[in-house]
C-alpha cells in the first residue's frame, strides 16, 4: 500500500458529484489498462472522498454506484475516471515515447551522404539540441513529421525509398512472404496458379541490400528481383 504522501488522486464525476480516492500512480494506471492488480495495493486509504485534499468523505455512495463496497467503487473510479500523474511517471512516459520515435526514425532514415543508418544515440543527442516537446499520449507516428522537420537543420536525413518487382517460385513463395513484410510494404501481390508469387515491395533504401541478401538466401538464388 502506497503512503498518503506519495499518493495521487483518481477522480470520477457521477450524478453531478465528484468522487476521489488516493492511489499509487503506477499501479492505478496498470489496473486502468487491464492488468490484474490487487486494489488493496493501489489504495493509500480505504475511503471515498468528495475532496481528498480536505479529507471530506463522499456521501451517498450507493446512490451513485449501486454498492457500498469500497473496493468495487475504487475500481470503477480508476477505470472510468482520471488518474493524476506524478512528475516522475510522466517523465518515464515521455522517455518511452521519445525512444519509440527515435527507433522509427532509425528504421526508415539514413545519412544522405554516407547512405548508412543513423545511430539512435546520434538522433537522441540531436533531439536534445532542438528541445522538442514530446507528447507522451500521442502516437509516435503522429509526431514523426514535426520531429523530423525540426531535426533536419542540424541532422541531415534521407527517407529515400526503393521499389522492387519480385517473382518467387512456388517452392519458396510461402516461406519467403514473411521476408517481404519484414523489410517493406507490399504494394501489389499476385499468387499464380502454380503457387508462385509476384509482388511489388517498397522499402527504405537503406534496407534494400539486406532484403536482397536474405531473399536470395531463402530461395537459394532462385528468385527474380527487378528494381522499378
């Protein structure tokens, strides 16, 4: 059980009343997102408040929740309401989201001069220089465009694509399909009556050589690869 000093407030508005509880931030969020967490470990105190800061206990619990059970009410407040974040937990969320963005840039970008991948640490240092703001709750994909635009003045990035037409004989087609999905986006595919696969695959330029090597190994060289 978390101490009151380290607890945060989770609150829910119901029947025009505010109901608050004092909880462990991380455990409450895990419970909110579906993990099997013992509510007794989440609560700092076994009370439902109308104002937790003033210590004012909420009346008429049954009218609002159809139960007087503190544990059941606390779970509803956490799952249906809002959980306050500690500064430390928010920092962790921002760091996690930043790492997601960095990983996605590394996957698709390369240095336009050397044509080599850009190390994640180099991107991280560049992000620190531009002091960009990362939203911990917004998907990484939605933040990529803005982050990349801000990075480009201090870190040249190339997102050059390469596109290939592939024909894989029947004996290798099923086993090789995962390679196509692993390296790129399949923009066209056609399974022939013989079981052979014709496909068009687009991918970041920096991944092309590894893609060709792995596909040749899987098919023992019995594959047709033509670049568009």
